[in-house]
């Protein structure tokens, strides 16, 4: 496990919809749900954490360690993809 590199952070943040919180729309989210492949703000990360790790596994984009598998999931996800799927 390693911290997400600045290059990986840039890739994740460039995914459509990831410029804002998936839940409330706040700009520049710094937290992620590996379970859903989306990103959100600090306040909404608390809501996701309260759901339990079996539902939403929350990580800090900048401070936490990530496995290669978790990074790959984040690079395939994205707020827009997740929200489009949930709205369907």
C-alpha cells in the first residue's frame, strides 16, 4: 500500500464529475469511496463512514494508503458514472 501519487490524484480528479462532491456538489473533493469509485467532500465523507466499511469504504485521496486494486477501481469509476448508474 502506498499513498496516491500526484499523477494518480490528477487522473482521478480529471474523471468526469470528480471536480465536485458526488453528494453535495462542493468543489475540490478530497475523499473517496473505493466501494463506489466516487469522490466527495469532508462533510459527506463522514456520512459515508457512518454507513460502515461494508457499504462505503472511505479513503483520503491525499493522506491514506492505497492498494493497486483500489487505485484501479478509482480510475475506472467517477462521480458521473456512479450517479448515472444510480439514476438509471
